[in-house]
């Protein structure tokens, strides 16, 4: 697919349903690519997502999740996601959440 739309993904961790069918497998494939493409050890994965499937996938894989509720519909909050931001316009607060020990 990326070749079809002219995106060169060489050197970029990427996966989609062409490679795997479940969201967990797609996410795991991307993480494996990251781990094999870097000299640094992967200490932790933190996923920023806006959908219920993002949160469920992270729960299933034991990955830290930060919600982005762009529609402000409260679905992620109702599912138990925390923290949640409306969008990406507060980078300092998002970085504080990323660095927060309470998410571990």
C-alpha cells in the first residue's frame, strides 16, 4: 500500500493489515521493527491513540496508553483510559503524562 501512494517507508517502522490481520499483531510487528532497527534498548512503548480499538489493543498488549479524544465524546474515558487529552495542542502536558510514574 505505501508504494501505491508513493510513500517510501525504508527505515521507518510500519505495519498494516496487509502484513497482519489483528490490531495486536500489527502493533507488535511495528514494535519489533523499532526494536530491531535501533541500537538503543527499547525500555517502554507508549501509544497515543484516539480510538476504542487503540485502547483495547494497548490493554491486551500491556502497553501504556494516552488517549486523544478529538471528538470529545467521552468513549475513551468511559472505557477507563487515563490520561486523555482533547488534541495535541498541549505538548508540555502530554510530555508530563509520558514521563509520569503514575502511568507505569
